[in-house]
C-alpha cells in the first residue's frame, strides 16, 4: 500500500457515506375527492385511475384529513369512513413508503358567470369549463409542501442514518488498521541497521556444532512512525531469546547491540512479546540527516 492508495481513502469514505445517506423527502402532489356513501376502494380506484387493480398501488391512496395521514392499505377491507378522501397522484410516485399526506386545498364550487348588460361593445366571456359528470365535488391538486417524516418514513430515516454512521465508523477503523499493518519497503539505512542488529544479537549465541541458526528474525518498517520493527525468536531447539523466562537477559543484550549500532539509532518503544517473538522497535535519532521517510 503506497501513499497514493492512502490518499484515495477519504473520497471513498465520503462516496460510500453519500450512497447510504437517507434521501431527502420531496413534496408529492395528490388529487383528492371526498368519499361518498357506498364507495369501495376498488370502485374509487377504477374511477380515479381507470383500473380497479390500482387500489394497492402507491399512486392511489385513502387519506384521513383529520390526522393528515394516508390510511394503511391493510385497513381498506374494514370499510371506508365517509370523512376520508380518495387521492391519486397525477405523476409518478417514488418507491419509498408514503406515510405523510400533505394538506390539500379542495376546489371551490363552480360559480356561473354573471351576465352583463348588453352594450354595443360586449366584453368577451371565457368559455365555462365542462361540467363534471360525477356527482362528487371536483378534485383538487394537493398543495406541494415539504414532506415531513412520520410513522414508517421516520423509522426509515432513523435506520438509514444509523447505518450511515456505523458504516463510516467501520471504514475509518478499517483504514486505520490497514495502515498500521501495511508493509512498506524498508529504507536502506533502516535495512542495514536491522541486519546489523540481528547479527550482533545472535553472535554470542552461535553454536557451530549444531549448524542450526541461533535465532530467527524478521523486519518490518512502520512508515507513519518511521520505525523499524525487529522480531526475534529462538532457533530450532533453543529457548532464548524470550521475555517470559529471560527478560533481564534480553534487555541486557538489546542495550549491548544498540551500543554497537551507535548513537544514530535508539530504541523507540518498550520490548514486548507476541507468542515466541520478541519485538524491538528502533528509530533514527536524527531523521533530518538520514533521509528516512
């Protein structure tokens, strides 16, 4: 993982957050009419949309003006309250559950135009709109207002917000863990220091009669801390080095090796154990003179 990949993390986090963020609720327009006695949902759907099957579509709704809410479709079979209204959307309806019913302004009753006295220059009279064939009052276009969250929509927005925050936290944690565990190329200065550390630590432990390496070692460069992590463990059939039985000896040998490396390098953190491995972190005393990045 290089610097370019790390720099792409923030835009990725922002993009994913925007993908799961709750959508803004837009105003939805509906055309409504009062419900007459004996009306059924299927009959009203057929009158307003031309199809009885539209009764369970999002475009057809039964509205309770007292609560300013759409009646759940599961209650249609229980009968309709004559104080309710049948509504239909003149345009496409979004797939989100429709919970809040905006206020509607019922159309004013039609008034016949007032006849004027006949003069030599009569004013033109606009043609009257065609009379409605239905016995019900004319439908009116709902006043578009910003939709307010309520009922199931409020729960949807809450759940979406929680999911957005949880995903953002997971991405931040994942990025931090990935950065800490990433393996970067070891700068030449640190590579030589690590190899000299391992050789100096193992020199007093070498047993030429066995032919087995005295210790095992591995190196890892931690870029954000600018430190070299040196892990050492006993060779096959050996018990040293380890911090459980020989902590003081390990500390003594680490100080001995650091004196060999010289004042240019320092131990950057306390010694710690990870299974059979003893982990030593070293850094450069003066970073400006070494070019370690």
